[in-house]
C-alpha cells in the first residue's frame, strides 16, 4: 500500500534530537532544563499519537530523506507495527523523564545535563528504528542508539562503568557490524531491495542454506535482544543509574533489538518462507534455551537490578519465540509482549530505583521489612511482577495466553512446557522479594527512618503499575495495531 508523503514521521523522530539543544543550553538552570525534558517528551508522544487514527484506519505516512544506494532510500514509514512500538516507547518515555528528575535530584547526581541530553538523543534513535521503512534506515538508527546510550551506561565515570561501557559497545557494535551488516549486504545482493514488505522479499532468491545463514546472522547480530550467547552486555550495563536501566529494559534498547528481529522475520523473510524451510521451529527451540537459562540464573542473583536484568533476557526471547511459532496467536502474543513487558519491567526498575533512593539498598537479602515502610512502591512491584509472571488481571496475562495458544496451534507441546516452566520460574524469583518486603522481619534498627521515595519517583512507578492493570481490561488499541501489523 502506498502511503502519502508527510513531514510528521520526521517530526516524531527529530523533536527530541533538536531538544538536546535547549537542554544543553539550560544546564545551569536545572528547573528549566528539566522542564524542556518533560515538554519534549510530551510533544513527541502527541505527534506520534496524532498519526494513530490514520494507521488504525489502514493507512500510514512516508518521508524520504535521501537515496544513497540505488533503490534503497533512507526513508521513514509509519505503519501499524512501527506505530505499535513508537506509541509504547514515547508514552513510557514521559514517565521515565519525570522519574529521572526525581532520582537524579534525590541522589544529587553529577553531569545531569549530559544525562538528559543523551536521553533525548536516544529516544530519537528509538523512534527512528520504529518508523524505518527498510533495513538500511533501521540499521543506521540502531547504531545511533548504541552510541547515544553509551554516555548513559558509563554515567558514573568510574572503572566499573568504563569497563561496562566497553563491554556494552563491544557486544552491541561488534555484532551489528560483524553480523547484521554482512547479512544486509547479502540480502540486497540477492533480493535487490531492503524494503520492509509484508510477506517478505527473500522467497525464491537463494538456497535454503543461504537463507538459514542469513536468519542466524540477523537474529544473533541484533544483540540488543539479549539472546544467548550475546547477552553479557545487559547485566554489565546495570552499573548505570536506575532510570537508565529502566530505559534500557522498558522503553528502548532491548525492545529495539527484538523489534528489529521481528521486522526481519515478518517483513524480510515472511512467515511462509520460514515455514517452508522449517526455520521457525529451529528459532523457537533456540530461544527457548535463553528463556529457561536466564530464568534459572535470575534465581541466583541477590542484587535486585541484576535479577531484573536476567529476567529481561528471558522475557525478550518470549517475543522472538512467538514470532517463530508462525501461528496467528503466537505471533500476536510475541508482538503484544513488547508492550506488556515494557509496562511491567519499567515498573520493577522504577521500584528498584525508589528503594535505592529511600534506603541505599541494592541487595534483596537486605530488604526485609521494607514493604511495610514503602507500601506504595512494593505494591507497584507486586503488580509489575504479576504482569511479568503472566497472572490476571495484569496485561502480561494476555500476551502469555496468546503465546500458549500459539504453541498449541503450532502443535508444539515442548513450547507449552517451556512457557509454563519459565512462568513458574518467574514467580520463584519475583514473589519472594514481595514476601520479604511485607512479611519478613528486619534486623533491629535496620529500617529506621526509611520512607517512600520522593513524589517524582513515586508517581511514575504508580502510573506504570496501573498501566499494566489497565492494559488487561483495555488492550483494544494495541491489539488492533498488532492485527494490522500481522495482516490478521
């Protein structure tokens, strides 16, 4: 379908990038700087939401920046799949921005101007990935996101942060340059185009062995998705401030990795081609290893953010698992889980940060009785946990239910078992945190003086927790976008 030319896709991408200028110029006036941050976030969401009615009616928008390779322009396209991701990311960025203000001020963090400017640049790259019309455009924004988030990962500027930053770039840039770039060149050579096209562009272009190799290169090359063995950057990046962790796990980076893989599966290969080559089954079995292994490792982590990090590694592979099922419900569940996990996991990281701001505690073994002193934070953590586990009435239940139905539709009882076991493991590593917070007895004098974090931390985590609850009852807009994206 041909979409009309429009400046709005470019505006959606660039508003926060241009916003880095007033943020940097307002560095000596924190109130003004942070006002710019929130206004830009709200403006970005409003621009994206203004295009939603056209997408829901089956339309979209296109903007071409330049054509640097014959037949492969640097082009933005707003379609249902891109709108789904952009809507979630831009909405959650508003609350990440507000939370960042409360967190950074409460801890009197250094270099806050650089921090907020890097945040603004990173969300621009995220929306650029969402609205990319082809693999080349997506690849360019993917790399911009890697570079713009590096200052956030290394924010503390100590030896551990610098080591984690090097590890982050080694994994992320190394795989994208070493695996995705060659795969993209081969795709262009055999297909003559890199456009995202429903049904794919690779059918009948190469041998099964070549196409299988391409899929491996793409899936492993987009290492932001955290699929093992290229997952090590993700726990290492937890050295960053908690709002950065929230951004990495909930709003942008890891979701960009998964979104890129799903774009390749749906719009470069196409479900029919994957089914004919039995590549979907191989992919689901491969990512199942990550789902189970990451969940088992999460059980062993005492550091709260590292436990959440390994949880994320497993949850990301749910999304790829659903796409690989190649069944209607499975693909729906995989794509829907991007949003449901985003709301649930960002809530959990917000809560981890609020706990640190209020008590300076990082380790679960030190958090006995904190829930009685921070009931709002721990209630939000409980709701976010239930959503990730997949319990009703939280949004995560809807995506996991579709994944289970999809596994049955695909006649893959092994995948049903993987989903059930991993959900039990999710409960095993989340619910004890809530239990210890509300019911365990703290050591004498250990919790004295601890109370809820500042309102600018407390309000965002409450909103995102309620968002997980709301999505269970009102998922209609997201479901319509998913069905449009998958042509269901």
